[in-house]
C-alpha cells in the first residue's frame, strides 16, 4: 500500500475492509487496483485480489490493466497537445490529413458527407460513425494490425448524417489516433510516448501487449470466463495498458488544467474546449471531447470517463473545483462495481454523504387538449443504441393517454406540452419528430449523459411490406462470438418485411440488392453463408436436412 497523504486512518481501514469484503464474496477471480490523488500529489494507492484464476500473483498498485474506453481521454489529450503546437486543429477535416479516407453512406453524396467529418466531431461522437470496424473490432480476436483495422473502416457505412446525431463510436478515436501518427510521420504509439507518457512520467504505460506482459499484468475475466490475451487493435479508442499510479499522474495533469512541471502542454483555450459538455441541453451533464460530466460532489461537477471490455472494467473521476481524483481498475467485467467504488473513494476524502443530482419537483404541464388521433399517430417501437446496447422503447395509446414502455416493460405516462413534446413524472423530456406526412420519424429522450434519439422502428399504422421472394433465403439463425462467447441473431419475415432479431426486433429497410439498414442506422449486408451487421461478421447456421 502506498499512502502519501494524511487521511483519518480509521476511514482508510473501513474502506479497505469494504473492498476486501466485496472481493472475498466472489466465487470468481477478481483483481482491483485503486489510486486517490490531489492536484499536487498521490494520496493513496493499493491493489487487491489476484491477477488471474491461479491466484499466484496478487494485484498491486504497479499491476497493469487494459484501459478500455478511458483510453479515449488520453487520445483526446494528446491530440490537443499536438493542436497546441499548431500541428493540427479540431476543425480540420479528416481528409486534410488522410486524403485516402473513404466510407459508404446512404445520406447524400459520400464525398460531401466525408468533407464534414472533423476531429471535433470524431472526438465528440457526432461524426456519424458506427462503433465497430470490419476488422479488429470487439467481436474479432484474430490478429490484426492497427493499419488493417483503419483500412477496413473504408469499406463500411456511416450510421447517420455527419453532425446530425450523437452516437458513441470507437472509430472516431481510432481514426484520430491514426492521423496523429501520419502528421508526425511515425506511429501512434510513438506519438503518445513522446507527447504524453514521457512528459507526465507515465513510464509503465504502453500500447503493446507484449510489453505489458513483461510486468505484473492482470488478465481480463467475465465471471469465471477468461478472455484471450490479445493485442487490442483499437489503439486510440482503448488500447492502453497502464497501472493506477500512471493514471493518477494523468489525473493530476488534468487537475492542473493541462500543465506539467510549470509547462503548459495544452493551450488553456483548447483545454476548455475539451470540457465543454455540449451534448445535453437539459442538464449540466454531458460529453465533451473524450471526457464527460455525469455527477456532482459537494455541488461540484465530476468529470472523467469509464470503460469496459475484454474482461476489464475501468473508471476514473476527478473534481476540478476540489482538486481531487480517483481511478479504479478491475480485471473482471462481471459486477466489478468500479463506478460505485470510485464514488465511495471520493466521498472518503470530501466526507460527502451522497452524490448530488439535479432534481426538481414534477409539475404536470398545462397544455391544450391533444386529440386521440394525434396521440395514436405516435404509437410504435423506437430503437437506439444506449451505452453500446441496442435499446427499444414502445409508445402505446391506452385509456386516452400515451405511455412509454422500456425494455423491461416498465411503463411511464407521458404528459403532453403539445402534440409532439412530452414529459414524464421524472421530468424526462421527450420530443417527437414527424415527417412531411405527419408520421413519426424519431423521438429524442433526454438522458443524464447523452440525449438519445430513438428512431421509429415499426408500429400498428405501418403498411404491409413488399415481401420479396429472395428474402426467404435469408431467413435463419446466425452465430458469432459476443465478448468471446457464443451468441446468435436471426432473420425472419413479418408483415412483408425482413426483420432482424438481436436483443430487439428490428425492421430492416431495403437499400439495394443485399444491403439493409435498421432504423437506428446500422448497416446489414447479407452474403451467401454469412452476414455483416454493425461491422461484425456472423455465420449462418446450416439448415437441418
């Protein structure tokens, strides 16, 4: 245990016992490391549990974990260091530095859409990109170089018009990382080492799994299932390996507003741009550039980033106004509680009893009466990708009112401001968007972090589809590996349309030949013996004879 700051000893002991009780309650292996820091120095760092199921090596503060998505904050920070040197700018287009970049789209002319893709949009998840590349994605553990991963993006499809919606995407960060290497005429790994790791003395941080394995290394698990140890090709989105001591140095860098050893690495104006959480007009919370605000402590906003995948859960949080921060890394995706542990650690320092949220008393809105026909026109299912998981809500007209049903079939009554704007009794705002014929196109639902746009999927007012004869050959079950474990999806026909069943029932919109799109913009390309969905290759099960 490293402890370099005075905290009431009994509080530390209670916190350690809390973590130990949690780990000891698990049947599966779990390792966890934590560090607390101020803007000036490390407070405390310690490891708990084991690096793998053999339980031969204990986790320490020096043990390396996979960063997963908190690596995005490191990529964004390094980009802003380069921007501060005048080598690149947030509003540069990707083609200004990567002229060969291309991507398919159904949203207008491809070159015109690509001309709108800027680094600001990629770092804020508003570039219209989907989450996975054709090669080197979260479902593909075959060997793949970073260059092969990037090149495969050229063969896939935009999810939405550039700048129209916010959709969390690894691809924007990987493309940004690749370009950072191009403008320095070296690799992304060398850029990160030269511009960020060495100045911050993050000497144990690497993007190379072989280098990581030479040190104390925590293998990723999901319960008792061990993930394969592979080189993560999504370098910019979450390919780092580091320990809590190095992450604490990075947090101190942010608490000092981009300064290290009296040297300002990130221009103050660019640093402020990183923290502008413009994604949510309904609360103070939201996403900036590789960073988000999703809570409060002592009435001060908490910033940071979380991550998960390949058997790891990670979280880092800091409170700029109070000059404190915490990082928690775990090598088990199953109920690792990194977020709650991080919050508990922050409260240990501040003696804050509860996280503060923006709350207000609900008042039923006053409005003119909305006709039953207008309300019924909004009925149907709407889909979105919420926290990288496909979500579908259902809007139903019952007893002269509209109700929203979530994936667990929990219902909320909708109170209208007018025929398209509603609220729930928890003050969640819903804004429907209609097409020129008055049919629903989407509904925006405000959220604590992201305001999700749920696209209209299907409903009772739909006309029957074309029911093309060749679609019958596509019907069947398809298999793939989800987090390295067997999973499946299926295609079926309903009301004259081809549907995809994967967590939800998505009506497929036929684009051309064997190419379809779901309502939320994901492409599905059907081949002879497999299909590609969200960039993931899925193999068809042979029919029984």
